[in-house]
């Protein structure tokens, strides 16, 4: 895993994490840096970033 300075980031609340994360990855080509899972193994928080 590569670490980098984060001088600025945006925090978004979404109604459907699975659909939102899929859209950011497929449409905008974002990559997951970190995903926090809930007790059921579903993503409840994701740190994503655009490819360079």
C-alpha cells in the first residue's frame, strides 16, 4: 500500500455504499485505498482516489 500526504479530501454520505462505490470505480476509474467493513462484511466506509 502506498501512503501519500492528504492536504484535502471530501467526505460524502451515500444512501447505497455498494452502488456508489461501484460507480466511482467503473465510471470515474477511482481506486480503493482502504475499505472498512461492518460486522456483516459489507463496506461501510471507503477511502478512494482517482488514478494519476
